[in-house]
């Protein structure tokens, strides 16, 4: 039991079996949705077809074709190479890399003339260098060293966890909630300060997006990884948001009471915590297993280890009616509702489950209802 844990409620085998049957139906829906276009480049936490094996590092980097190579031809060349080596989403991989070399975000943002112009020798060398890294199953985000999240461009460095598109939806949920509940505070004047806690900041995607959009709020962001804290700090400095951000390096499973003391009262908590079931970790994509911080993904036996600690901490630091916004594994909403109904985390109520863009139950909203003691 971790410090600060106040509940002995457990998930029974019967509940797990029941939820696994429900999950089978969810997985069948997931496969159908993916075939309809829900897959997104190197973001999925679950393996796609052919994933789970070790990256092939025995390849020989192909030589460029003879003569000048236009942008479109270069993209098609590397798309074919990636396909031959079973690199996920070969076309998107080649497009992102070539666009980056040309100083653009996407191929679609380039002018027609740029697409028809031949690449220079230095551009060709750079494309080959980056594409060779992609052949080694390095995630595109690490290959190009940056990634867009909401309205921000963030630096990316291994092994810091790469933000997923689902997490953008989590940020939108919080933005909408704040803008509806606290419109007077944010738009008219600082009637009171708003402070939130992010657990597991990674690259800073969540906290920096909220600080960027809402100039009258302050953030406390915690992560156990020094690399994550340093990258969040670097991104905050680049974006001019450091003055409203307090970064804390600590493990909330071990240092929860220290976190409670340093945080004080907060208005809400937001987190995309480690939530993968430990038994599912080996099923993740090679891009994840080889390069990302696995501690940012492994949530323990039922994927709830950090999530339950967040609820325990929330009881202590949330102001009355303060909310907890969580991104979770699709089996978790039912599990959390069961724990709350068993009387765990008294004073915390389960408010709502929201679905992601592929219609998976992905986000949980909980709320504290009692006064501070």
C-alpha cells in the first residue's frame, strides 16, 4: 500500500471477468473503427497488425535513385521502402520527414513549385539520415524532434512520453469546463486565482496548452522522470509560460504527502497517467517498447496504480467541487465507478465518462463534494 492510500477496496475476479467480456465487444468495435480510419501515426498504445516484434536493425539503407529527385518522388521512394520493411503508416512517415526537411509542418502546406523542385544534395542527405532512423522504428516525433499539440509546437526528446491525439480531447474537455464555469474569472477579471495540478507532465503538452489558452491560471506539474521535467521546462521557456508553472520532480506513489504539502489547495487535477495493464505491455508497438519511457505507460496489474493514488491525493488537495479529469484505458471507467460505489474515496463522486474520437470510453470526470477538514 502506498502512502496516503485510504481505501482497501479491491477489484474482484468476477468484476474483472465481467469487464473483460465487455472489453471484447469494445475491441471488436475498435477494429472496425480502425478500418474506417481511426488509426493515427505512431500514437496508438495498442499494437497494430504486425507489431510487437523487435525492430529490424539488419537492413541496409537504400541508395538514392540516380538523377535529381523531386519532393513527390522522394516521398514515394521512402513510402515504398517503409512498406517493404513493414514500418507502420509508411506514407505519413515519409511525408512528415520530407516536410520537416523542407521547413514545413506538412506536405500539404508546401506550394506546388516546391513539390516539383528537385531536392538539393544537403536536403537529400538529411532526408536519408532521418528516414534511416525511422527504419529503426524510432517514432516520427523523435526523428523530427518536435510535434504539434493543440496550438503549440513542442520539442520532443526520447524517452519522454509522446503526447497522443486523444490527449488533445482531454485538454478540450477541461477548456470547455473552465470556460463555462469560470467565464467571469477568465474573461472579465481575476476574481480569484485558479491553480491546477497535472500528474505526469511528460513533454508539458497538457499543462502548457492550458496555460497558453487561459492566461489567468497557474499550474503545478509533477513527474518522476528528470528527462520529462527538463523537457517540460524547456518547452515552457520557449513558449514564455514558465512564470505560471511550478515543476516538481517526484514519484506520487512514494512521495504523495510531500506533494500534498507542496501543492496546497488546487481547483482541479488533470492527468494522462500510466494506465496500460502490466500484462499488456509486451503488446505495445516496437516504437513504444524500444524508445519511450515504459514507466509512463505501465499502470500496474489493472492499470490503476497511479490513478487510484490520484484519487487519494485529490481528496486532500482539491477545493470543494474541484474536479479530476483523467485519460484512461477503456476498461477503467466501469472499474472506477465500481470502486466509488463500494465507498472508496469518500467525498469523491464519479460524474461522467466521455468517449474519444474512435468512440472508446476514454475520459473520466470525478468531483470532490465535501468541505476541507
